[in-house]
C-alpha cells in the first residue's frame, strides 16, 4: 500500500445526495475539491440502497396492484408471473444509470474522488484508507456521512431478520413478513412485499402509523392497508423473537395483552442514527452527540468553524432533499458567501399506496403549541379526477393563519401526494396566502385542483362543496 498526500480547498466526506451536491457546488465556485466515499459508487444510501431502489420496487408494486384493481373498470388480467431476477435487474439498472451520471459530473468538474474510509486525524487533515492510504490536507471540510438503521437489542443472530438495506435486496418473497416500525421506510417496504404476495403484519410501538403526520391524513392509508395486510398492531412492542426452523416466533406486547405471531422474515425499521461518531471527529475537535448527531448553525458550521456538517448526520428530518440544500449552503459558506439554510417548510413523503405527504405545521403541533390556526379540508370524494381513476379516498388539508391568511402547513393523502405538495410548499416559502392559491387557475380535471379547492375552502369561496367556514383552533 502506497502513501499519498492530497491538498485541497474543500474535502467532502460522504458521497450521498448532500455530499456530492456540496462537492459539485464548491467546484462550480472555483474551489479545489476532494470527495471521499467509502463505496465504489457515488450516491450514498439514498441512491444505492434507499430512495431510488425503493421507488423502483414501489413502481413494480403499483403495476401489480393496479392490475388487481382493474376489474372495477371492466378489465381483467390474469395472475402476474413475477420474475424476481428481472425485478432486481431493473432496479440495478436504474441505480447504475444514476451512479454513472454522478461519476461523469464529478469528472467534468475536476472533483477528485477518493474511494475508501475517511477518518479525521486533526482539524485540517483526513486519512483515507482504501487501495492506497491517502492523507488529505484541507482548508474546509464538509461532513456528509449520513446515518444507519437502528437495530433492536436482544434479537437472535438470524439471517431472516433484516434491516431496510437487506429488504431492498429482495432475496426472496416470504410468505409471512413482520414489519417492526410503522414509519415511512417500514410502510414503503410493506407496500412492496404485500404486492409481491407476502402476508404482511405491521407492529408500531406508538398509537398511529406515520407518527408526526396528522391522524386524519394517515387514516385513508391505514384503512386501505388494513384490508390488504394480515394485521396492523398499534401501541405494540416486539418483546421477543425465537428463531425456529418453521419461522421466527415473535412475542408482541400490546394494549390487549401478549400475543404471538410467526413470520418467515422480520424487517426492523425503527429509525436511524447519525454516523457522526464513526469518523474520528474528536481528533478535529468537533462536537458529536451520543446518537452520532453533529450540531450545526444555519451555515451548517460545526463548533469548529471551517468544518461543516450536512444531511442525516445533523439530525431530523433525515431526508435526501434536506441534505442537498444543506450541501449547497455549506459549499457556498466555505466559499465565503453569506448563504444560510433557513427553509420555512421541508416536505416529507411516504411513497405508500396511497402516498402521504406533509410539510410545515401539523394540526397536532398547532394545538399542542397553542398556535392560532384555521383548518380547511377538501375530500377527494368530490374530485372528478380522483373518481375517474377509482381513488376517492384522498384528502387535501391546509392550515392557515387566521390573521395574515398565510399557509402554516399542508397535509395530503392520495395518488401522487408527493408531487402535489410542491406548489403548497412553494407558496409557504414565498409567503403566499390562501387566496393566492385559490385564485391560481388549476387545470381541470386534475389532482392539483384539490390544492386550489382546499384553499377556496379556507377563503370561503368554494362552490364544489357546501362547507361550513374553516374550523379554527389554538
């Protein structure tokens, strides 16, 4: 193994969405950049074993469920033949296309990509252990090392117990799948395996799925999957797993006492922890919490001003789109610009069926914080577009400030909710009010109309429904 020294203006540790965005932006601003990534391909968890492969699998799941439900429109298909090798190949192809694109973008910008494990050895030095040992001397560093799944303690060492990465590998389709954790990742993977033929049971320790989202927005999703899944257990804890030849015997402690269920595989999806304590930041003097989270200011600076941190490693929400925006801010700040990360809202999306999306203040938060607000809801049962595609269970909900009429929050459940939420988040960022949305002409018939109609409900001008005035609360 040879030893090398590399000098640069900025070193970025981690090649996920936040990391490569930071590296590319810094290069565009004229800085010399080294991008350190432990894996052979750029893209991080999101592109390689997270956001992108899961969406490819969710598309496959949607094709299957759409065919199952087509008889309602007068069309009947036969039972699908599922070629798991081809499903995996399609996902790999999508990931490969994107990772090759990133490699090309790095080369075009003259970003030096160093493959290996990066560890800080001081406030201005980083060691990269790969095929060669490289010491990087830098003026600025941007830490983008992401997060990893939390595994429950006390579980047997059994290959049938998976984290989200293993679940995405789609090694097989178990007859019985137990999903522990009713958050975004757990429910997305439940959607995939249910469509492929698994009998799915979901166990959630709290009293609702998708904690953090308003219950009325989650309700249509819960109602739909309750009909498809074997069971959904809320306020329930997985207390014990016994590994047997015929399956994993799971003991559940819930509000009605103790019960057991046997699964062929278990997916543990109970959250993620930051990786900030895995890269030797103590040698650089950077503060890191016991959960691997790095505190930062609005320029993404740590307590060591020339070292920045972005993405999952800075804490919740752990979302790729948050990381990319933070990455741009960190690069610009390192280049001496007065850039800050100060969003009014960061949207969250569960790509389940139906999709669930929310941003800004939820009604639960508004009540808890005693924030004055009005709530306006448009049910998709009155949407022509929703009815034409046989999916009237959705709803679009706005929280509005009763004085300024500005939009405080939004929640949408239904087909393409993740796309529909964008104009509302944009309106919040621009400081627009409900009337601005209501007066924006939306094409008919579209799902996007539900945004305008919920705004009309807030303003009191809606004609597509007869509604009382938007409810107020504190």
